[in-house]
């Protein structure tokens, strides 16, 4: 039976955290971009 070395555990744990963080950043970025695009569309429609 192989036990996970603390270093390995820390390594996997940090990868998991970075993965979750990157997903969070991508979702936030997409929401931001969508909001900006919607605002620009509204302004253009307002000017027309």
C-alpha cells in the first residue's frame, strides 16, 4: 500500500486550488466581458 508523501499531497492540493482559482477567474472575466458588450450595445442603440 502506497501512502501519499506530504510533499505530493501539498503538490496535488496546490494544483487543485490553482485549478479552482483559474476557473473562477475565467467565469468572472467572461461575465465582465458580457457586461461590457451589453453596455456598449445599449449605448449604440441609445445613440441610434
